[in-house]
């Protein structure tokens, strides 16, 4: 057990003993380290001006580079990783190819969003993914350039010389990361264990602790609600929670697995799931956020739950050594309330795969394609006589449309009529009650007609 | 010969060359210095207490609980401000420029830093808390107990005769210009009308506003670091609000993370941090949160228009009648969008007579101000929509109808009395239609239809009315170590001034770009200047720089002739050297000691950039989603200094125009006056995947009223975009009988239009 936070910052080892682990990386960089290149544009993960790159070893031990929003990332989540900021890219007088390409394409005007774009493109350059550059910068907002030169810069960077010998640099970085201390950390009320057992015991002893995974929601409690999180248990270093178990019938996803990590396995269940995940936040949010976090938070507009409800996902819950299973469909008891007991946590999510012949579709309606809040999110699954329809944005929790499911055997119109009895959604600036009901019914008809969401642009305003 | 007469373009990195920006190396490394990046030893932090009500009497403010909280240094209210003699910000909502439309106002609502009596929009500052840390200040701000008596909200101009904000009618200005149109409308073969409400939008610079103020008691001097668009205007307005002479205020801005107009005017916080710093005897820093910015940044557009166009049987325009009501918000900050729009209502078309009425109406909303082409996008939208409606109803070809009415002889005096100096409106139309393959469109429409999409195309012209703060000054120093310093009163908000201004000097002095250093953004360094707005920086900067460079050449010539022992008339300056005519004897510019030239000039003469944009869209009939598939523009800014930078400005302008046309809107709840779109999730600025690649071209018809032929660039991307997008969408929906749709063209609005 150690009482320091150990990570790397731009190649240099950092060991912090007197820092609050729930301090955001952005304020730490700007205020404690004087690295002001990383900018705050919104402090809620919407604009990407604070994008930094985290390098770490993936569960298979391979070096990877991920863009993250520093504004909502707690420094307690950095252990075992190297933080790379915009200040570190120019070396020996030579700009990095993505920076050089940005100059050549005139990708920067006022320059405020620029560091965030540079880092998002840098991650894309390092990984070669996402292949579509619009996806790589979907989490970054720019108000000056209209984005075209930035997209061009991303493409051009690949063709430029490699002045920094990236391969050599990668090997050195992987070594540095491997050498970081691997020990459970406790600093005041902050606990960052390496094993599941330690975590389970800790939570029994501290049932009120906030479980921190990606922090894409908890980060906003800090930046927007100014909450002091005194008891926090970080699960991102627990290897048993980072596992994806892929068997013939099910996919079991550990609580600390990020969207980015779960993406491929989930998309294999059905391509619609991949398409939906592509629109869940943007690269920065998916590199941090987890399915379990989305579920545990229980936001009525969480975008992963409708799919999981339609697939009838099971949650594996653990308290101390006791493990129980619960249907996601029975998990919520009210607005942001669930059956989780004090000291209990979601250990993994067991997602049944589609049976041969089963029909499935997932849809998200929002103002914009990328990184936007759903007005309605829906997933439909029909397997023989069994229908399961999961919805977000229709009630105080993500929910199944049980009346519509039952009526579906009588025909799609009967199900649509029943759907209006399943939900009485709110009217707000994002969508009216009337709209939400009509849209939900239309999506059901669309599913029934066999339309793939990718055949249409599912965007509304 | 003066550099003002120079038409050469020979320098490798000189005028007209698409050189990469000098500032990029710094900005790409995150080394730009924005206001929040400044810190001073011992600084305290301010948080602003904002009104949660659109309209409310402030009964009392109890600060005790907040003052008792840990780390709190001060809680300051409107009463404290009044006690200390603070004054409303000295805005000049009505332009004094004699070339522009003069609005007659019955009342100009003052904008106090902290109102002692009444809050008039949601998010208005009513008190500030100063504390040791940001969090302590924000925590304490939540404990400032303000007792409000809630009054009815008025958010639209249609409710302008509803509850009053001030002891004066809500319609506070009313002016009609032009002539009598009645006779022309009587004899018209066709009359088309349009009633439209232009959506309210806001600038959304990515850098949230910030300010850091300090007070030096020994020297009786305030220093304010602020994210403003021009340090001199900020100095005047801060000094005015604090009630001190301008000499007692210094304003510093290094990098500005976006402006687009909505930062031209002072914000209360910039003066409040200075005042608070004096009160607590420590520097005070304030940085805006994003939601605060949406609530309290100034907004734009929000114009209700009723317009009629009269045409003869051949489609010649006979008269235009427009009635505008501009929603100016709770305080009179700037009525310039209204008057600029009035002045160019007839755009690039010859309309023999026009009657234009403009009114300003107050409401319980954030004040409105210029934003990306102040006032012009609204009126271009109106006339271009009227023309398309006329073409559709009366069977004219859209392109032919426009061409028939374009102004083709210059100078041209428009019905508002403006004199367009020069242009080639027909030329830009023909070129942009070619660029957009207008002729090949029907084939693309059919192809799209086969895929189940409704494709449409539309276009629109524009003319700008660039004026802005008329005074600018340059001081240029030639340093013997081989560098040239240019001290200028403008300020870049991303327009690449360090590069384009250096290009002028590189051209004239035949030196390299890295030798030129631009110094701006500090009132101590640059005593006079106007900042960046209204396409003024290069337009005015180039003139005063040319004069200053002329003076340097004169000085240099004097010294050179002494060194070379010849008469001044025998020495010529070329390629960076003073040469004795007809010999190989010469001396270099940098070999003559320190040379300084300065020039200060006030030129209110307007400038008229113009151009034309074509937009092509596809509409999904099932969802109403509009996709921009192609957008082509030809812009004329007169003589272009750096085409890359100009294209960049156009791109950003197009994106802002498309954003307003399709998605963006500051929405207020009509009952409560609450703003419903105060985050990036609900105020939908475009993301990368929503915009196509743009085809942008530059036309260079030299201005005849500007000595260097410049018109000013940067706003033309936005100005015609609203009209071009709307015309394209309406074209796509023609078969549904749609004649007009108001902005934004959200999928809901488009989908509903298709259900009729």
C-alpha cells in the first residue's frame, strides 16, 4: 500500500503525495504544473479543448494512445499511465507531423481549441484509428475554421516525415510505463486497489464511497456541482474488472471496461450496437466511460441501457464475497435509484448474444449525429414470440416497453398503441411528450419494416 | 512614391502570397497566452451572482452568510457600486459615422455593472464574491441571499408593448429612411411579400470570457487583462464605468480565443474585477463558465422582418419596402446590426426606391450586438428569399432574374444613400455558378431522387458595409539588428495579423517575414487603435502602415544621402536599399541606425466587399434532416494580402452561417424568460461531420476608395450563407408547395413542412 499517485507526465515520473486525487487533471496541469496549453472550454466534456493523450498498456499489454477530456478526469485515475500534453509534441525544434500538417493546412485560427484538436489528431496518428477523421475529432468543437482544414491536416500528417522516430519513442514509453509502481494506493478517503478482493472489502467498510471508473459523469459533479467527494474508490486498475469474456452465448463485460475497449465485442453482437456506440459521446468520452458506470448512474438518457434492456442483460452484483445476479430490467427502482445495496457494486454485465434468426435494431434520435444527448434512444429485439423493447428518454429510468412487447404479437400497430400506455415522457427543450411518443412509435414501425438505422440519418432537432 | 501607390507583388512572402502563419508555431504548441493564462502573485478570485429571473425587482441582498464563509474577502452589490461612484458602461449603441444610417432613439437603456434595483435578464450579474480560491468564491456566491420580486418576462419583440422594462416604452428607437414607394407598388406587375423572424444566436468563442484586474495604489492605476476584441475600446469603457480618466487604466490582451463580434463591447465583469481589486487590495481574477457564457454573453440577430418587393412584368425591381424590429435585449449595447441592415437592404441590386423602417425593441433577454457581419445576413436573407419567391411565383429563372437586376455601373448610390465604389457583381455570380456546376444540377437532383432524397440548390449575393472604429495608428521601428517592429492598435482574434501585416512590410522593405514583429494588445504600448471588427484591421492598418513606412524611407533617404554624400533627389529606395541612381553605390535599410515612422489617421469611409454563394442540400423526406452536400463561394475583398487566411475566414464564416441556418438558436421560454439552450448539448454549434468540404474562390476587384484597393475580408462566408442555405432547402421542397421557412431549418421544421 502506498500513499502517492504515481504516473508519468510528458516522459517524467511524477509521484504526488499531497494532492487531492479527485482534483481534475486540467486544473492540476494548469495550476500546479503551469502547463497552460491544455484549455478549458466547457468543463463538461463537450468541447474537447482540454484533450490530452493518455498512453498506457492495454489489457493485452500493448502500448496504446487514447484521447481524453482532462476537464473531467481525476488525477487519481492516472496511475500506470503517461499523460501527454500539447507542450510535449515539438521536439528538437521540429513540430510533430500533426502540428506541421495543421500549419500547412491552416487548421488553427484563434488557437484556443487548437491544442485539443492537435491531441485528438495525435492519438489518431499514433493508433491509426478511427479511420474516419471526422470520428477522430467528433469530440472537439471549433468556431473559427469550419473544420475542413483540420480534417485535411489529419490526412496530410500521415504523409509527412517522421522527425521524432515514433517507433523508438514508443518503445521507450512502453518501458517507462511498465516501470511504474504497481501497488494499491490510499490517500485519505481515496482508494485505488489492484485487486477485486481489496475493492469489495473496502466497499463493505465504506458503503458510501463513490465508485469511480471513467468519471465522465462524476467529473461533472466536481466541476459543475462543486461536490467534495471525500470517499472515492477507483476501479480502473483492477485487472479482474477489466476483462471481457466472450463465450458462445454471452459476452461478459467487466465493470472497468471502457466503451472503447468493449466496442468491437459489442459491435459483433449486432452492427447497430457499434453504430450506436459510435455516437455515444465521442472518442474522448468512450476512452473513459464504462458500461457499468452508465448503468450504475442510471441516467434516463444513458444510451447504453436501451440496447442492454432489449438484449435482456444480466448484472453480476457483488457485496463482500457474496455474488448475485439481477436482470437489468429489474435494476432500477426510480430516478437514479436501483436495487444496489450499500456496499454492493456491479461487477460485470452479462450480455446475451442474439440467437440465430432473431431480429434486432438500435436507434438514437438527437439534434446532431455526434456527441449529443438523445431525445429518444431505442433498441428492439424479437426472437420468435419473445419481444423486448428498451427505451431511453421516455421515463425517469431507462425502461422496457412491456405493454408494447406483449402487444407486438398482435401486430406492430397494436404494439404502437400499447407503447403510448407504456410511457408518459416529459416535455422539455430537447423534445416534447408528443414528439417522444410519436418518435418511439415510428422507430418501432421502422424496426418492424426491417429498416437498418444506417440506411437513414437518425437525427432530429 | 508612396507605398500606398505600390501595386507590386514581387516579394516571396509579400502581398498576395499564401504563406503559412507565423503565429502557428506558438499556437500549435499550446503556447498562446489567453486571458485565463495570466496570473499575478496574490491574486484572489471572483464569482458572479447572477439573476435567476428574467425580470425582477431586487428587494434586498443579504451578504452576511456569504461573508462569513471561509476564504471570502468581499461580497459586492449594486449598492456598493453606486456608493463607490461606479457608472453604467459608456456604450455608444448608435454609430456616429456620418456615412451610416442614423437611428433616432427615444431612450437608450443604460447598462450598469451591477444593477441596484432590478434584474432584466436571466444571468445578469447582480453581485460578485471575491475569495481566496475559485471554489470558495463559487460556494459563497450560492449563499448570497437575494430577495426578488418577480416581474413578467418579455422575450420577443411581438410582445414589445407588454410589460415595460424601464420607465419608457419598450420600443426605444424608430427610424424610416428612403423614399416613397407607394406609387411604385401601385404600378407593379408583381408584388411579393415575406414575413420572417430571424433566430437569435450567439458567437460562442471557444475561449470563455476572462478578466484579471489589479490596482496600483502608488501610481493610481488599474491594469486589466481581459479577453476583449480591442484594448482601447475596453480602456474607454472600463474607465467610464469606474468613473476615472482613461490614463488611469491599462488594458492588456494577448491571444483572444475567438470574437466574431460578440466581444466587441465591454462586459461588466471586466470592470468589476478592477473595482474589486482596488477594494480588496489584491489582484482579482474571474473566468466564465460555459453556461454563464451562454446566459450572459451578448447575443445577435433576433430580427422580425416584414418586407415587400415590387417588380415590373419583366422582373425589374421597382421598389422595396422593409419593416424591421430588432430585439436589442435588456440594455442598449449596440444598434449597429439594425442600422447596417437598413443601409444595405437592397443589397447588390438596383432598386430605384426603397422605404426602410427600423425599430429597436427592448426585452428581458441578453443584449444583442454585432456578430459575424452585423445585420447584413438578416437583410440578405430577406431580399434573396424575396427574389426566389418572386422567381417561383412569376416563373422567372432565378439566375436570370438576379442578373437582370444587379448593379453594373459604379459608383452606385443605393436608396439608403451609400455609394458602392466598385465591383463586378455579374462576374462573381457567373463564376460561382460555374464553380458550383449550376448547369449540371438537374442531373444531380434526379440521381438523388433515385436514392430517395430531395436535392435542392440555391444561391445568394451579398454586399458588406464595413466601417468600424475609424481611427488607427501605426508606429514602425527599423532596428539596426535587422528587425522591424510594427506597433498597431488592432488585435487579432485568429485572423493571423502577425503574418499578414508582416507580409506588407516584407513587400515594401524587401525583407523576410521573421524579421517583422507585430506588437499589439496593450494600451501602454499602442496609445491609439480600434481593435478588430467590421473588416477594419487590414483595411485601416495597411494605410497607416504604408504612411509610416513612407516616413521611414524619407528618414532613411536623408541619412543615406549624408552617408553617400549625394543630394536626396539622387537616392532611390528599392529592394531594401537606398541606392544612388544610376550607380552601384548603395546602403541597406538596417545600416542607418534606428528609424521610426508613425502615422495616425481617422477614416470613416465605408467599404463594400461583395460576393455570391451557392449551397446544395439533400433532404431526407422521412426525417426532415438537411444535409449540406456542397457549398461554393466567390468573395471579393478587393486586394487580397494572404489568400490562405482569407479562405480560412470564409470557411469559418460559412460554418457559422450554416450553423445558424440549420441548428443554432438561443431559445428563451416565453413565459419565464429562462434560457433553454445554455450548454453545448442544447445550443447546437456544428461539429465536424455536419459540414461538407467548401469550394471558396477569391475575386479581386480593387476598391477605388481605398488607396491600396482593399475592401476588408472575413465576414463574407456568413453574410450570404443564411439565404443560400434557405433557398436551397426551399428549392428541395418545392414539390411540397413550400415557399418559405424560417430559420433554423431543423429537421422538425422541414419534416412538418413536408407533411402539409
